C-alpha cells in the first residue's frame, strides 16, 4: 500500500527528530556534522570540499557560510541543494537553500538569483518536480545529513513551493517592468529572491498534534 502524504510527513518528522537527538546525545550539532570532521570552518569553503554528488540520481549538496558581515544574525551557515541535468551533467538547477543556527537547527529557507550558484534557472514547476524526487545515497558521516535533508524537504514542501512561486513572480514582475531577463539574473544587487523563517520545533509539534487528532477521529 502506497504511503499517504500524512504518513510520509509523519515518518519524515520522526527521522528528523531521531537524527537531531542522536547528534545531541553525542555532543554534536548538525552544523558540526556538516563540516565532515573539519576542525576549521572557513568562509566560502564548501563542505564537503568537492560537494557531495549522487552519481546515480544527480542530486547534490554542500554546506558553507559567507563572511560574517554578510551572514544574517544568528546563522551559522547554510546548505545549498541542487539537481544536475541527466543529459548535461555540467548544468544544474538550485533547488533550495537551508540556513542553520549555531545549535544546528534550521531557521530559514531561501531561493537565490542565478549568478549566486551559476545554475541554469528553471521554471518553478520543474524545480518542485525535482524536489519531490530528492534522494542522495551517502555513507559514513554524510549519511545522516542526506536523510535529514530529504526529511526536511518533505515536511516543508508547502513552504518551499511557495518560495519558488514567489521567486518566479519576482522575476516575471521585473521583466514586465522592462528589465531584460539575462541582466536581471546576473544583477549582483539581488542575491536572495525569496525567503521565509522556519521553526523546526514548532513544526514538529504541529505535525505531532495533527497526527494525534487524525488517530482519534
């Protein structure tokens, strides 16, 4: 029997809680785990250094941070998630950015302009389609991170879809106002095109309450 959306969300929330709890029990945060054992966290450097790419699925991620003055207050760093083209591996689309605080909790989701990552900017419907299939096979230290990212995409699917829609609306609105698309997508004055704060503890609590209501009804 195929799992319902509610079942998928419930399972994803349990995965998130398990991974966060396991790291906490070992005295680690998700931020530290994302560094893959590195003792230094250097601005702009990718962790892992060459990014992590699933050669079968084409999905990719890395963690990094900008210089301190460019980072929002309270944020430690962020993940960038990508999907590489099946036909042209050097082409890729940016799926979403996930920012963490120093405790390793996700605090913000965001989309970026094309110049930020060098992606091939795709229409929102294509990005959302690829997000639903996000799967990364990883071993060792990165395996829990890959599972955590997949679970996060499931429980925040609605928020992410909204952000991607807002990104596309911003692009369309500025094109309508007369800015050529190629210039707009390379405009260094526009970095983040849409974003929203998130609170994982509140989200998991909300999911748990809804699951109890569903069970009792």
